[in-house]
C-alpha cells in the first residue's frame, strides 16, 4: 500500500522573469546597501580603467609600453582584490540577513538552484551597473587628466578601439568580480537545510 | 486511491546536539492523522511540538522512524522530491507569519504557485481569489510591513492554500496575535478545514484551539502523553 514518488514532472520551477523581479524588488528594498556595493565595484573598475587608459596614452607619448604596463597591472590587481573582498562581504551580509526568508522559500518549494540564481542575478545587475559607471568614469578621468597635463592632441593619437577595449574589459571584470564575490555566499545559503534557515534569528 | 490516514508517523525519534549536550526532542512518537481531520498538538515549550511538526512538514528528518505523508515515506525522498512535496502537498503557516517582506500580499500568495509551474497570470488569479476568501480583497498590493499581524497571518493562510495542499501545518499560528485576532485566525483555519476538506495540524499551547479541534494530542518530553477527541472534551464539559 505504500508507494514511492515517481519522477514524472515532480519538480518545482522558478522562471527567470520571476527571479529578475524578485532580485530587483530586493535591491530596491535594500537600496542603500545595493548602492554602496555598486559604488565599490564602480570605484575599483574606475581605478582599473583609469590605469589602463593612462598606460595607453603614456605608451603613445613615450613609446615604451612593456615597463609601464607591468607596473600598472600590479596596481590594478590590488584594486580588484579590494573590490572582490568588498563584494563578498556585502553579499554575505545580504545572505545572512535573508536566512529566514530563504528558509521560507524552501518550505514553499524553492530548490537550492533557485536560491543561488536569485543572488547571482543580483550580483549580475550590480556588476553591470557598477561596471558601466566605473569604466566610463575611469576613462573620462584618465582622458581629462592627461588632456589637461600634456595636451588634448596626444589623447586623440590613441586609437579609439583601444579605449573601447578598456571600457569593455572594465565592464567584464566588474561582472566577473561581482559574480565571483557572491558565488560562495549564495552557495552557502542555498545549501542550508530549511529548518536551520528558519530557526536562524538575527 | 485514498488511504485512511494522510499522515502516519512510526517510532519517530530525534536528538539535537546543543554544545556538549544531547537533547532528545522526540522519543518514539507514533501518530496517525486522518484525511480532513483537524488536529492540535499541544504541550509546553520544549515538549517537541515544533520538532514533530517539522518532521511531518518534511522540513527536518528524524534520526529513527518513518513518516508517511499520503502514503509516501518522506524520510526517503531526495532534495528535489522534498521540494516538490513541500510545494504541492503541504501548506505552512508560521508563528511569525514569515512572508517575504519585499513582495506584495498577492505576490506572496502567488509564489508557491509559481514554484509549482503555473503561469504568472494563473497564479495571480488564484492568489486574488484566496485573498478574497480570507477577507483581504482590498489589501492585494500591500507589502507585509504595511499589514497588521492578523492580516499578515491571513496572507500566510492564503499562501498555504494556493497549491491545494492536502495538509496545512500551522505552528503556533496565534502565538503572535492578540486574543480577538487569534480567534478570527482559528475560525478561518476551521472554515478551510471544513469547506475545503483540508487536513489541518496545528502545534500550539493556545487553549482557544481546543474547541475547534477534532482531536488534541498532548505532547510532553518528546512523548505523546495522551490524546483527546472532541467527544471527550464535550463529555468533560457537560460533567463540569
């Protein structure tokens, strides 16, 4: 008389449009924190793009690319590491704050995957926003600084596609950074047993 | 196919490790719950109510023993099947309401239906219907922080019902509510139990629950101390 569950369609779903709305609503509700995270991504990407813009202009000016660039890569890496830690920290905070909510979602039928996706989506949005802002700011500041110091003609000597490359690199880095920083927190919380998540009190 | 019992717990035992202490929350509990029954599990705090409740609700697994829900041994299910079971067969109501704060009342109610694979439209329609049923027709787009405790618990009841579950589990549903609001919530639970023939199990130490329950299970120190049916209570009342 006892039966077992068969596998046919006994699964739960969370469509991507719902995930998007969920993430957006949550980011709206926690506006200040979202803005600070986006800002920290923006700052480090701005710094990175600023450095590579500077390197491009200097290369045209001096003509010795190699030595200049190794030097800047090091600074870029440090900036990105600081940002990575910042993003991870913010995402961990966001995750711990929502332990209970995640427990509830799991009781309602959410699977681990669904929980991870919500957080990765938030990270994606923050990464894109911070990335666009940061890349443009870095490029702008770099061009203006050099334009004022060494003359505007020199800036135009750098091919346009090189500037474009810096912006795209900045944006991609921002998204990767943001995703990498939230992967562990998202994975950690998704694996919590619903009961442990529910019992969690802040 | 229908079995007489919707829930069958056999020899359910659970221990917790708290620091260096091992705490026996449940010691060999056997319990059967019929389809359409309204059962209250009563007992002082620490008696294992919530633990038993979590076991029946597939939120936690016992160390020993079996739990059948609708003929399926839920202790043997994997994570996917458990998610499905929680989504489709069980409706949960918590003491602290546990709504998602960033979603509106209608969205909160619709969420389990989305998980179950219904379209946004279908889910919203059903959510509105259920919110109307619990008397919140005019609060569809309010978010939980803008609702009173009683209203939040009504939203939670609507959410618990959206996938037409076979069993609604309510853990201290009136614990955070005043007397009058608590009574109203109990009467809503009783109504859905009668009109929709949903099995309702509540864990409570609220004596208001006694009158509406078909059966009361008294739990003490992780064991079932005694059980009382509504007839027993009536009998005692007339004897007094």
